[in-house]
């Protein structure tokens, strides 16, 4: 896979007004920092930057050219203006050859699951895996083939195949992807419960009639038992 290359220019740390003018003219203020605490302010061309990093993840190492200098970097953060769809600021982290680094590698699913084709529901609760390794072997993404994944089966972090030298830091028991299968009787039971909770819903077919409401029942049977007749008063002495 060809390396992503981003061209940038040097800049001075400016005021808020100067940064806003820079953005209005199609530029993006950015910085490059490293593990030693050094920070280098730079400026990007917004259109060229978006094109160069299309599809780039947090674990993708890009080549950043700043004048005659060149850095191997990760795009660590992008501050966005969601209202206008523009990038306000970018942070790059310089990686060093021979120095172990950490990054989150995105998970990409491929194939069509057997379980889904049989009516199951696919769930993907984990979208990236944290790893630790040297820059030379840093994976850009983890490809997981789910073609043989059946209903009520799952793939865990421990099942992910990775290159030698890559240490996975995410918990091995985490479920990355699974297929759930909803049984027909469970769906029917939920439907009945939902119907019973709605006022005015007709009684479920086959329900027993209310006591005393059967056809032909006498009024006495339906109502309370009549009071016992009173005893006649004794004649006065």
C-alpha cells in the first residue's frame, strides 16, 4: 500500500484573528508534536489535506513534508466545525523508528455472515483495537472475515490474527462481532405483552370468560348473595 503524503508549510504562532484569516483563505492551522514535548506549528491547505488523508485512521502513518523537513506522523486529532463542514485545527504526532508506540487500529468486517442470511442480527460492539508495536509493523486496519459466522456465535479480540511484533492491549474477552438469533416464540410473546399494555386492546383469543358473565347466568349468580331474611319480632309482654 502506498504511503499517504501531506504537504505543509511553516507558520508562526499567531493571534486568534490571524488564525481566522488563515482559515478564510483555505488554510488549516496545525501542529506537530513528539514524545519529547517539542511542538512545531505548521499550516495545511484544506482541500489538499482532505484529499491526502481520505480513509486514514489513527494508526495510519503518513509522511508529512514541511519545507525541506519530513516527518513520519499519525493524525492524532482533528477539530471540526460541524456547522460549516470545515476543519479548524489538526494535531500530528511524530513517530520515531525503533521506538514502540501505541495506537487504536480500526476493525473492518468482510463477507456475508451465514447467521445473518438465516435471519440473525449482526452486532459490532467494538470498532477499534488498541495495539502496541514498532512503527514499521503498525497495522492500518484489522480485516475480519465473518462469512462463516453463524447465529449465536461471536468473534472475540483474542481471535484476531495479527502480525508478529504487534501486541494487542484490548481485553481478549471483548466481543468484536456477533450474530444474534431472535426466536419466533420470543417475538410472539413480546407482541402479546405489548398488546396487553395498550388500553382498549381486545382480549386475547381463547381467554377464559369473566366469572358471572357467562350467557344464561342468573342475576343472583352474577351478583352478591342476597341477605338472610330477618326473624319476626316477638310479641310484647
